[in-house]
């Protein structure tokens, strides 16, 4: 495997700078970097966190450099991603996604949740098999087997689209 190495990451690893100057901390049971594809694979008890975001999973792939990751793909039972102070101007302080599979395209700011998915925006909760959430304009699309389930807290700004994701 040319350009690959593997290592056990310890929770005490020093953070690196990234995602707009945030310090990023990574801990996992195993990590493997593929320089040819520009990706980092982390497995087992994965926890990656920055100043105002974090994710946990059993397995995750970060595409691009750790300092400027373009895409995060995570799997778990469930995998979880959390953004704090997501959009205070819109009145949203936290956005949390949970699903068997998470795909976050950072430069587009699109979060895709697949498989027993849930999206929480502060007190509002949306559940479905498939959810796509556009953080920049606070819009979501949801659908799939079992339909869509939602709990909305009155007084908060809400945006919805009824078409299925993708």
C-alpha cells in the first residue's frame, strides 16, 4: 500500500489547527492515512472535535487535509455530528445529526444523514430514513421508508422542503 500508514491514536494527541483556525483533536483506536487519495481513515471509538463542532462514530473518513477537510463520511450505530452556535442570527444555537451514515460536505455546508436519521435544531427534531440539511440557509429535505416525523417548538424560525433528498 504505497503512501499508507496506520497508527493507534491516543486521546492525548496534540490538536492541529484547521477549519477556520479551530484546534482539532482526534482520538480513535486506529488511523490510516492515504496520501494518494488525500484521505484519513479513523476507526473504533472515533471522536473528532473543533472549537464549535464535534463528531463521534465507529468509522470515519476525512477527505482532504485534516486542517482543511473537504468532506467527512462517518458510520456508526449511530454516528453523530454536532455544530454549536450554528446560526445565531437565525436563532439556531445547536444542530445535531445522528444516523447510521453521515456525509458532510464542508465547503458546500451540506449535511446528509442516511439510515434511521434524526436532525435536531435546538429543540426542533426531525426524523426520517434520509435527511439532507443545508446549513447556510437552514433548509432540509427528508423522506424515505416510514415517512417523516417532526417535533417543532413554536416561536423558532423554520424552513422546510417536501421533496425527497438528492
